């Protein structure tokens, strides 16, 4: 009886610990640490499941900015008609750890001074 | 030609609805996983039997249970997979890995059908024979290898 509760307790602790680590890194493993900021103009979009992306021209450089799935974008207050060609956008989040790849995953985007938080649990 | 078909598929109301959905897309995705889990989970013990594991158990006894489950899994995996594909058809059609996955599925199904038509299978299915034969072993090994490769290719598509 005592052994079983020790086993259950340790299992719960272990999964909780692993769970938190997984939560912190899921989907971000390919990005660098720290907050990378990019400002540019949207040139094209491919929104919707499974992954939404924006093609952004930042001072002549072509970048890919990953945004959320429909539910995540909407939760942040972003609708598809706000993310269209010609819109100036500032994206802040994780840059790809591969320096040869102009790609980032947005934690938040700001359009016209308004900030839209895609991942409020991330700073 | 394939790109034209993919573009048309992607533009259908159904594909568009899935692409814009909140919860239906991940549910379809989960359904695809359940399908492949049933397929692989059922086919592996059957393939192991073909290879000679549990050789005292008649093949017929195992296939009677495992084959319907495997087929049910395939029947769930295929339409859910088609739905998932349709959401970003042009992007997936352009990935070599997708062609590889399709080719592997075709080979795995061909392997199963050829086995079904083989003498070795017919003999074992209609008897209480124990043991196995080289023909059955070949099919079992190919089956495990091919379905494992299909699953791996599928996972890579969402990852790369």
C-alpha cells in the first residue's frame, strides 16, 4: 500500500516535470532564445490549419513569419482580413536558429500600434 | 496536371472549411492517428505470426481477428488522410516525401493482396496448421517494414 503511493507520487511528479518542459518547448525547438523583432510589409499569406504563415518584406529581405492556427489568431484578436498584402506589421518572437533561414515564429504581432498576443504565456 | 488537381482540391468548400476550422481539423488529425494505430497495432502481431512467432497458434485463428481490425484502421486512415491532404494539397503534392509515402502505401497494400492470393496463405487459412513458410515470412517482414516506413514518412511530413 505504501509502495504503491510512493510509485504514484513519483510518477505524478515526473510527468508534471516533463509536462512543463514539453509545454515550454513544444513547437519552438527550432528557434533561438530571446525576443527577435522584425518589421516589414506583408507580401503574401497562407493562413489556416495546420500552420499559418505570412511572407514579409523587411527592408528588401524576404522573411517567413509563422503565426497561429485559426483558433489562436482569433483568440489574439487577429482576423484573416487584418493579415493581408500591403499591411505593415511588426512581429516579435523566436528567430530560426539557422542563420541562413529568414524565418521566425511570432509570439506577438503589432499592427498600427496594437499588439496581438499569440502566446500570452511566453514573454 | 497533379498541381491543377491539388489546387482544385484545396479550393473546395470542404478543404476550406477544414483549413479555417478551430477544432475539426485536429479531430480529423486524431482520427488519422487512431486509424493508423489500429492498422499497425493489428498488423504487427499478425506479421510476427507470419514470421514464425507463436507458431503453434494457427494462422487462421489470428487473422480472423487481426485482419478485420487492420482493415478497419486502414478504412479510417485513408479518408482522414485525404481530408488532411486536401487542406494544403498543393504544398503537400510538391513534397517528394509525399510521393514516397504514397508509393510505400501502394507497396504495402500490394504485398497484402499478393499474400492473400498466395498458395501458402490459402493452405494456412483453411487448416489448423502450425509453423510458417518462407513465403509467409517474406510477406510478414515486408509488411512490418513497409507500414513502419509509411508511419515515419507521415510523421516527417508534419515535421520537415
